[in-house]
């Protein structure tokens, strides 16, 4: 699998750490109001609204460098992700 899609409304933490995972699909975590943390690696694309309505998201633990994080294409509607603290 090279993408995440689905319905995770009650998840408080998500681990998405796979070298084959490249994309988080549109609206994948939309409305996951309990999500506080996510662990990511290998992501190249985060589609529109993937983290829309995730106001509890505080921390992103990224297994890579700041330069790699900055190269990820992040679509619109992901303000909650953008407002979270990214740890490299």
C-alpha cells in the first residue's frame, strides 16, 4: 500500500511509518477530533482536507529531516496539520 485512506474519527494517535507509504489521501483523517499525534515517514503528498477538522492535533513526529518535511506537497484544508508542532 502506498497511501492511507479511510475513516479514523476516534483515533488519538496514528502511526504511518512505512517506506512504501507515499500519500495520505483526500479527507483520510477528516473529522478525527481526538487525534493528538501522528508519526510519519516517507510521505510525499498529503492531499486536500486530509487533516481537516483535526483541531486536537498537536504534534507530528516526522522520521526525516526538516528539508524533507518541507518538500512534502500539502494540499489545502490542512491547517490543523500546518499548525501542529513538527518534531524531526
